[in-house]
C-alpha cells in the first residue's frame, strides 16, 4: 500500500537560515502521525510544504502519491488543513463558515446538508449554528475549524498545532475526535509542542532545529533511552539534594519535577544505593526513591539535550 | 513611570521603523503627495487652446489674430471650417474657446460701423471659462480702442483742423499691483496648504491605525495587563507620531522650497511652533478615532470621512469667502482653517505673531480640548 | 473557473460587508458628504470680493468711479479708508482682498483730457481668486473709461461713438458658469475611485493579517476565483454609491443631465471594475492593511483627484505630469462624465475613452489574478 505521505531529503531555506534540514519520513494510511518539537523546530514549515503553501528548496515529497513541488493544486483537493490560528471568519456565523468551506471544497450537492449536520454534531455546536464565530470559546472554535477541514472527507488531514491555547478538557475531547477519524480510515498528520500528546499518536517524529532526531512509535522511543533510567525522589531539602546529586558519579541529570526530583542515571543498580548514601551523608531525609518509567516529555527533553551537547 | 514610557516609545518606533516598507511609508507618501499636488494643482490658465475661424481673411482680421497670438496666452490649435467641426471641437474638449470672425469684418470697420467678433466658450470647466473669457474680452476691447484711435486720427485729418491739436481723450487706466504673489502663481497658494494636508493626514491616520491595529491583533489586551498607566500608553502611542509629523513637516517644507521655489517670508520657528499646536489637535483626533473603531478598516474609513470636510472647508483650495454664509460660520470650529491661515500667512505674507496670534490661540484651545477629551475617553476604555 | 467556488467566495464577501455596518454606512455616506461639500459649500466662482476704497481725490468724479464698483455684484465695499496703512492691515489680516485707490489728481487729469490712472491693489496669495478679481476690476474700469471717452466725444464732436468692435460671448454647456456643474459629474469618478480602492485594497491584506488567507490557500480555490468573488461583492457596493451620487447630483443639485442613461451606466460599471481590480491588485501586493491603504490613496485616489481633470485642468500642468495623467483611468471617466452630463454626447465622441477604460479593466483584472500568489513564500 502506498504511503499517505513520503518525504525524502526535504530542505527549506529562508535566505541563509535552514528551517528544514534534509528530513526523511513516511506516514502510512490511517496512521495518526505526531510531529513534535519545540517552537521554531521546523514543524509548521514542513506541514506548509506538504500542503503546497511553501515551495521546497530541494528534496522530494509526495502526499497521497502526488508530488508537492509539481502537483500541489491536485493535492489540495485531497487534503484538509487546519492552520495554527484555526482561521475561521470571525464575523461569519458557524453555519456560514461551514457553508463557505463546503462550497470551496466542492462538497457534492447531495452530501452538503449531511456533512454540515455531521460537523455540527461532531463539534457539539448544533445549538450554536447561528452564532457569530467570534463569540465562540477556544475549544468550540477549534472543533469547528477541524470540522471545516473535513467537510469534503479528505483522506489525509494536516493539523498544525491544533491544541494550542485550548484548555485540557477541550484538548482531550479533540483527541477523541482525532481517534474517531483515524478509526474511520483517515490519515492524520498532527504537529504539537505538547509532549504529553505524543502518547496519543501511532508514530512520532521529534524535530529539533530543522532535523528529525527521533522517529518511531512511542514505545520504541522510550526504549531507545536505554541509557537513561529515571528515578523519582522526594526529599526534605530540594536545593541541597540537587547540589549533592549533580556531582555524583553515574548521575547524568537532576531536575525538579512536581514537588520532588527526577534523577536520570545510567545504571539504576549501583546508582540507587549511592544516592541513598550521599544524601544521608549530607543529612537530608529521603521519603521516596523509586524507579519510574520515563514519560515522553522526559524522552524528548533528554534527546534534545543530547543534541545540544553534540552541537556544543 | 519614565522607564515604562521609554519602553513603549521604543517599541512603537521599532515597530514603525523595522520594516523598510513601513519606513518608506512614513516619509515617501508626503513627498509624493507634495510632488504631485505641487505640479498638478494649478488653476493658472497659461496656454489656452483655441480655434480660429476667419471668415473674412483681411488685414484687419489678421490684426485681430495677431492680438490673440501676441498675448502669449493662447495657442491656436485648430481652424475649423464649418459648424459641425465647431461642434465637434467643443464636444470633444479639444479647445477652450472658438473665435469667429464673420465675413465683412474689415469692410464694417472701414465704413465706421459697429461690428462684432463671436466668441464661443467651452463652459465645461467654468473656472477656466471665466478666465479665458475675460482674456478674450480684453484683447478684443484693446483691438477695438486701437481702431477707435485710428478713426479719431482719420477723422481729425479729414476735418483738417488748423491747429492740428492732439485731441486728448480722457483715458482712465487701471494700474494693478499684486501683493505677495505678483506672478499670480496658484502654486504659491496651494503648496503651503499641501503642507497642512500632509501633516494632518500622517499624524491622524498613523495614530489611529497604530492603536486600532493592536486592538485587532490582540496585543492591546496584553498591554493592559501590565502595570502600564493609561497616560503612559497615550503618550507612548502619540509621541512617536508627533515626532514623525514634525520630521515630515520639515521635510515637506524644505522640499516645497527647493522644488517649487515657493516664497518663505516668515519665521521658521513660528511655523514649527504652530505646527506643534496643530499636532495636538490631529493627534487627539487620531486618538479619538481609535476609541470608536474596532477594526483598521473602520479606522481608515472614519478618518477619511472626517478628514475630507475638515480639510476642504479650511480654505485650502476653495476660498472660505465663497462658501454660503451658514457654513462659513461652521468653519470657525475647524482647527484646520486656522492652521491654514497661519501657514499661508507665514509663507506668503511673512506674518508674525502680532498678526497671527488669534489663530494660534484658537489652535491652542482646540488642541488642548480635543486632546484632553480624547485622552479621557481612551482612559475609560482601558479601565 | 469553478462556479461553485466563486459563488462561495462572493457570498462570504457580501456577508463580510453586511456584518460591518459602520464601514457600510460610511461607504454609502461618502458620496453624500462629498456632494454636499462640492455641490453646496465649495465653489471657485468669485463674487462679493471684500474691498476697501481709498479716495484721495474726493471729488464728484472720483465718487462716480467708486460707484461703479459699489454697483457691481462682484465687489463688496467693506469701507472707505484714509491711508495705505489701513489697506496694509486689511490685506495682511485677510479682511479684504482688493483695494481701489483713487489718486489725488484724478479729476484734474480726467477733466484735462489726460490719462487718469487708478490704482488697484490685490492680495495675490489666492492667485486664482486674485486673477479673476483683478480681471473684474479692470473690466469695471475699462467699461467706465469707454463710457467716459464716448461722453467726451459727444461733447466735442457730436456723435456718441460706439466701440467699433464688440466681443459677443456665448458660453456653451454651462451658461451660468457654475463651477458646481462641472465639478459634480467629475465627483462621481472621484468618489467611486476612492471607495473602490479603499475597500478593495483592504480586503486581501486583511485576510493575510488575520491568517485566513493561509487557510484559503490550502484549499482548491484558484486566485482568479478569489479575485472575481471579491470583485463582485464590492461591485454591488460601488454601484450603490454611484447611483446615490448620480441621483443626488441631478435631483438635489440640479446638475444638468443631457445624455444617455444607459451609456452612463455602462461606462460607470466599466470604470468601477477597473478601479476595484486595481485595489485588489494592491491588496495582493501589500501584506498589511495600512500599507494597502496608503498605496491605494497614492495610486488611486490622489491621481483621480488631481490628475483626472476633475477640478484642475490637465492642459495647464507641466508636460511630464500631463503624460502621467494618460495613465490615470479616472481621467477618461471624467471626460466621459462631463460629456454625458453637460454635453449630451455619446459613443461617437467618447468611443476612444470607452475603449481605454475597457482595456484598463481587463488588464488590471488579469494582473490582480496573477499577483495573487498561491504560496505563502
């Protein structure tokens, strides 16, 4: 089965600044593909190239089998795109926005009202169909924007930071929707800077400074941190503990997390007793010391720091 | 407070001057406007195009033609030979006037009879028409009195008075002297006015837009959450544009003097001072407009809607004297009127504070009132 | 061109217009305001010139001369003064525009049959008015002088001599020489240009600023459809403005209308299309509304106002400027308007202008579509 998205050595330069630096990846049909990274990593730029909004500097990519450099107009018929600002027209009502995008995407006449009802229901804004979009709260606007992007049932969906600035409950609801769509067979390419959302994706790419520094399923990525084991501590003196542990051998990273500390070690077996001893010697009481599974956030932070170390 | 104010002003300047396009926009349009206005705006009628229809073709008719050509004001561009051509010339605006000498012109003159010259004026542009009309009349009248003098001499010769006394005929002549603008160049009248136009446009528009833009984008909310005082915000938003306004003023005045050789007989300092007074009004107005507009489009449309009447009723192109009485009284409430009088006075008449103090006082009063009211309203919006 | 997408765009644009009542009202009120100003308040016609009289002679003869001015509708004698200082003051403070000074030996010269000069001082600041005022003053003096000469002749030689050659003046099209009659038709062009360029230039720039343009570009919509859709929406607004201007001009201000209504409508629509397309072209070039607006003012409104022949006749401008005016579509439209209103002419005379307007509209529309980039960068 041909992939939904295929990228080979894609590069985008703005003057002397390289925004996207020779990236390679593939997205299969029906996948929820997450594209993560800090701001300025190059995620939006990549998505825009795939959607035909930016001309690549070099490299090749196909979306649904169509070449982004030469067939971008055809691509637009088969994709849905939700931009970072979820650009809806504020001075139009919910219905009018839907009608507009319906017309623009060429939704067949017979399907129009069915699709409109579907989107209204999906977004949960049926009672608000005649409200001005300006008056909707963030979560509703976001779902409406998603709805407008899928009116024409595109096989591939590109969502650029769709959950920015939206409350956690709305975020959760949104991801439920994405799952629904994926279950129905749509391929979804989602970018986000919320690390926890990475868990929701089938596969991920971590992008940093224009390069992809990690690619795989969430489990695979956590596995790759073979040399990183995470310990959680709760201590009586945070600052003191940090000082002690930072210089301890076998400890790679100490960070404050929640009310306690996350300590990254190369090998937990010798490390745990060593930490006990060191803290006891410093006269610090330890109430909790356990090994935990790293979260995606931990994984990414570690990877990014690794990159920075390499660069330095 | 000082630091915050400085920060805002700095930000405003950065925003305004960062983009080269924006930089260009602050200084290019005024110069372009000056250039176009200065060269285009011109009510002088120097080269009127006329058509000449000579049905007589005699010495006298050619003398009359010489009179027209010699005046330096007319260019003969056509010589129609029938009525249809006359109609077409006027319909298609190819000429401002058609002079028609009928057959028998010379004969009538020699026979001592009264004859006439037909002058058809293209009334489409009535301003040009009346000017051209009076030129034409005076040329014909001149020609006429020459003829009369000739006749007198002939008559005297015929009667053969023994004391060939020179019969003196009373001759009342008008000796005109034009003050301030002896060559009657309309440019000298308009260019100072353009200076006013430009300053007002720039400061009014930019101030209103800068504030409304922040509203539209949403950064205004951001600002409001900081400990910033309303007065700091107001000053921060208006001072940069006041500065731009002053720089533009100097730029435009200098360009006007260099490009158009408009006389400047008064005090530059007085001009700057009055400009400062006027700025209070235009900045205040900009501020006010920003409080009643939600989008940039609204700000722009409101600005031009109000700018037009205020500007046109200030005596810029259309003398206030000609305006119907009731509306004339309204112009007393127009600050632009006073600034226009000041600017013209300084450029052309070299007027000083002794003459212009009433206008300056009026400007000061308007400025303070408008700026305070707008500031108060702006403040309320923020709270 | 997909009709369905076009319809969607046009409908959306119309909704935007309707949902901003403030702008809508301002747009519709604009022609009214301008008509009020130009049709009622503003005029270049000169009369009731404030004048001072300084009679140094104070004889029956001098008073008779002064009466000539008193009796003329063009002059309004504000007072008699006793010195140049007062005249100075009057002109400096703009209390008066003109002053008639009759020198002390006036009647003496007159009765002796010599040249009797009369001094006319005028404030040249407003050169247009000054020139016209001077013309009137000189005409008053000249006709009085002719009368005097004729009287003298009668006293000496018998017959009253009539001037041998008289100018017979007839004014075509605008016999009252009302400036309103020629300004109002041209005003229609200026108003439309202003509204058209302002509104249409803002529309695309606004979408860029809001971010909705990016969303649009990711859809199958084509630039031509976008441009045409916006064009059609603003066209309806422009037509409304035009009708308001024409109706008020003709019925409220009694500007003569001697031509063909259908021809007027046709040419107006052509002009409007060109003006709107230009605005959209600008809008596609500028990324911010402020820039789009400035460009619009400079390239649409200013030329339309100054270089179209609407008030300032093009013939008297420097050659370079005249050449530039050929590129201003408003120029051709003003010619058409004046022709239709005042002269009642049609295609035969104005055919050239109509062709040029059509050409302009087509070229700019194509240009605007091309300029609408499909890429963000």
